[in-house]
């Protein structure tokens, strides 16, 4: 069964697809926001001058506990045991794959908030990449932003 994303158009150049999911009764929100040369200001990633965006679309991925969003502590790590981290990442991974399957996007970008999260992303993506997906690491800020290029990118 494919993931159903809620869609909201923010402007002529920006759309957000959202998914709500739960881990151990804790609510998460995953957002994918369209990013292009016309709206890089909406992105947490800093793109080099003349960066080439794929014509099939680019989406920035972010997710967090809804509780963090409502209390102003974005991306604060959950208390140990309050969520199942492996299931959270599997849900995010599945949502990205489903988004790609539905929308045939060329690229996904994301920026881990800290080194521990970056290590988890690296391990997850290296184990799961295949069939013409490629991963680039090193965009700013802090050279820890990622670009996941899909088969539609090439």
C-alpha cells in the first residue's frame, strides 16, 4: 500500500508533502518541500552558485516529533525508549521510496542535525541504495548535507 501524502501549495514555486506517523504512540511529522533555483531560501541546505537542479524535481526531507515542533525544541533527541528509532528510520526510508514512486522526483536533499544522526543516515543509505540511486555528501552548512539522486535524475 502506497504512502498517502497531504499536499499543500505554499507558492507558485513551493509545495510541501506531509506524512504523519507514530512510533510508540509518539507522533512524528515528515515533510518533503519542493526546492528549486527559484526557492533555495526555503532550504536548510546552502547550494553553491549555479547549482544545477534536476528537471524532475528536488525535495528537501525533514522529520521531527510533533512535540518538539509545538514546544519550540526542533530536532531535540527523544528520551531513550520513548520511540523505536529503527522503526522511525524504516518509516522515513519507506516514505521517501514511496514519494519517489509516486512523483518520480530526480533528487532529495536533507541535512542531519548532528553527527550521530549523520552516522545513522550514512549507514541506512549505504545499506539501502541500489538501482541507480547515488548519494553525495558535503554540501553546506557544515559540509554535512546530502543529495540523494534517483534514477530519474540521470
